[in-house]
C-alpha cells in the first residue's frame, strides 16, 4: 500500500494482531479459574456458594462515614500520596498491634510489610524464592490462588494430604524425606480454604520441627485465623518459629476486600527481598486504604467487629450444616468447620462434580468443583461450599437444590 496524504503510513487496512502469537510462555499457566468463580458469584438469580466472599453486613460502612472526613481533614497529604514500599508507619503499627495481641509474640512494626492483599504477598515471595522446576509443598486440597501463584512461576506443586485435623504429619515427613528438598511448604492452618478444617494444636510443633530439620521454610497463610466461631485461635506457626516461617495475612476477610490490604511478616532477608520485588510491581499499597485501616485498627474497632462477624458466620455455618443433614442423600459427607467460610463436601467416588456445574446452574445454585484445589489428580468427587455471603434465608434452599442434583433425580440431572 502506498502512503498518501490521508493514509501517511500506507496501511489503510492493517492486518489484525494475532495476540495468541505474542503471549509469553508463562501466560499459559496464568489460568482463569478464579475469574470463572468470581463471574459466577456475580449472578443474582443463583444461590451462590462459590466465591469465598465476606458478608457485606460485616463491612464497617457506618464507621467509615465517621472516619473518612477526619482522615481527609487531618491527613490528606499522606493518605492521598504515594507511601513507602514497606507501608505507612501507622499501617505497620496497626498490623504489629493486631499480631502481637492475637498471637502472643511481640512483633515490631519494622518487621511488617504491608501488601496489596494476601495474594500479593504470595506473588512477591514466590517471585523471590521459586525457580522453575522447584518443588513446592501445599496441603491437598489448598487455596487455588496459591496453587496458581506457584504454578505461574513454574514450580512443581505437590500436595500433601490433610484430614479433619489438617496436614498429615506422616505424609509431610514422607514428602520431605523423598526427592529434592522442597523450596517451601505453604499451609493455611486455620479454617482452611477450601476444606474448612484446621491444623490440630498437637500437630503444629511437629510440622514446624520437621520443616526446620529439613531446612524448608513455611509460608503460613492466616487469612481466616481471626474468624474462629468461638473467638479462640491456636498457636500460630510463625510464633513458634519466626526465623523459619513467613506469615501472610489479609484484611479482606476481617475488614473488607475493597481495601486490598494484607501483610507479610517473618525472616528479615526474605521480607527485604519481597519489599524489593514490590518496588517493581505496584511500588506501594494504596496509602488511602492503609490510613483508614490504621485508624480503624488503632482506634480499637476490630475486636467488636470480629465478634459480630464470628457470630454471623457461626450462624450461617450452622444453617448450612443443618440443611446438609436434612437434605443430602446417603453416601455424601462433609466437614464441620469451627470458623471461616467453607464446608467441603465429598460425593460418592464415581461422581465428578465438574459434570454437575451445568445442572447446578439450571437449578439456580453454584459451588466450586473440587479438582482445581488439587495440584495433582484427585478431588473430582468433592466440592466447596461457601456459606459466608449467602443470606440466612437462602441457605437451606440452596442446599436442597444441590441435594436434588446429587440425588440425580431433579430437573438439573446432568
Ligand atoms: C487462604 C487465602 N489466602 C489468601 C487469600 C487472598 O486474599 P486477598 O488477596 O483478598 O487478601 C484468600 C482469598 O480468598 C484465601 O482464601
């Protein structure tokens, strides 16, 4: 095509870019499983047990009406500015106070890195620790976002089985004893995503000791730690071995995900590396959210809010467990969470819960099939149910629909 006055480059109809030839190899591992879960969670005519969303009733909107004018009047210069990469001093102080008060081991604000949500903490540490081909141990099943973060950096993600008391210590010992030394062990010890189970108190020291002996760092994800229904919490792994454990926390489940705020604390060399990595990603978590969060936590508002949230989630979990008891056919079993957002359901062996998704949508109920929560094979006959965001009045009906599906007798039969 020759250039002309109206088409100076001579490219009146340039060929369309073929994006599929441009993507980096790692894009194949990015996966869109979480996006799929979140998109289902947005539909309104479906009773949605899928996304691990907090209940909006727990968001502190009325209090924010009070706090925000003060933040803007007194601290706009900081709240609306870039913040230091490791976080605003007050935000780090707030996390230090929260952790010190709830985990029985003093933490200095200087040891805290403020992240843009828990998921960013995972990204940062994986970026700085994991080489392609490294072994990474996770619970089987485990949090999809973590599995995807590790797989995205081309780790060999290996599941260690859990039971109703969490990670099986014997299986962990066997995994540590064979093959190459794993780069890290990732655990969610409290009210785990997706199973809802917690690591038994008597297993915590042995897990730490085994990893210490093998020189394997532990990544402890405490996303649901503060949401035990009776308000109690077990010994954190970080408090047992701060030189070996990096702890990742989030305000998404205890304040609001809209803040996109989390934290990391642990061994100084690793936190320094994560801070350097953050400099090359978002540079800093949003100062506005950090300022409001700090006001909220240092103003002493969290304990009462947590008490209310625990009551709400306890009630919803109870409604779900009662409904499961009332409606599920024989051969189906489920976990009984003592906190957090999830019940983990096991259908008979021959069922693949992925095959039930279309029928479930027709019946107006959503869940997450079990298989993606495993890095390897397994979990096909399991599924995750989040009771956290479903109105009390809809929980039984949702479970009734699911039971219809599992009985294989309803209009949603696949
Ligand atoms: C176990 C676990 N860790 C981390 C996160 C990430 O939370 P966020 O990035 O919203 O802070 C989640 C969210 O679902 C989770 O379930």
